[in-house]
C-alpha cells in the first residue's frame, strides 16, 4: 500500500480513538416498564407507570462527567375499530432528564410535565427514581371517550445517554411497547 493510504488509516483510527465515547458499556443495561396502571377520576383517564432500568457504573460515571440521562416516555391511546385502521384518540410524550451539577454537587432533575421546576437531589440512587416514574398523568378527558367502545393504550420508553461529548449522538435503550386493551 502507498504511504498515503497508511496515513489515511492511521488518521481514521486516531479519530475513532479520540471520539470513543466516555460512556463505555461493560454490560448491556436493560430497561422495561414494570408497573403500568390505568385508572380514572370523575373526569380524566390517568396512567401510572414505572420504568425499571439497570444503571451500570459506567453510566453513573458518565453522569458525573456532565453527560445527561434522558427518559422519553410516549403514551398513545387508540380507538380500536374492526376491519379498519385504529383512530388515535390521544398522544403524550414526556421527557425526564437527570444531569449532575458539578458546582453544587447535586443531581438536577427536569421534567416536561408535572413538576416543571428543577428538583435537586444529592444521591444518585435517590435521583434516578423520580426520572423513571410517572404518577397520575391525565391522558384524555372521559368526555372524549365513547361508552362501550374498545380502546388500546400503548406505552413505550427510551433511555438516552449522550454518546459523544462533542456531538449530539445518543445511545438509546428502548423498552418493549406495552399495550393494554380496555372497554370504556
């Protein structure tokens, strides 16, 4: 091979070595929805859910270096129709993020729904619980549902961890899509 090809290969390997993520994975973590409850009040359909995920020591170290962990939870409600496409009745996307504030030495939790102001917690194990659960989330008003109609609630979550510090590339762990059928 010509020397220019060798220089190209060495440059490529050097760049891959530099861009190797801070967030290496010793083992493949898992994420799954372990607690899904559908309930209602007098005027709304509510959902409670909890995501159980294995946070590896490498993920914890990445958070300590300023890399955010983000849970994106999507909830969709469909009106099921026989022999035709289902009609989407409601759809919600929730984003919870955990980030370490090195100046204050605390973990900062931000949410897109519910408590909108940031929450600060000093312990990693205590901080990962609020980002992985949702309580009493209103999905749809009961006035928008039809009595005796078949509905299907689909829930899925994605755990994202920024892979490269310089670029917006994320490592994602997706849960299975959980489906609950019910008749209102």
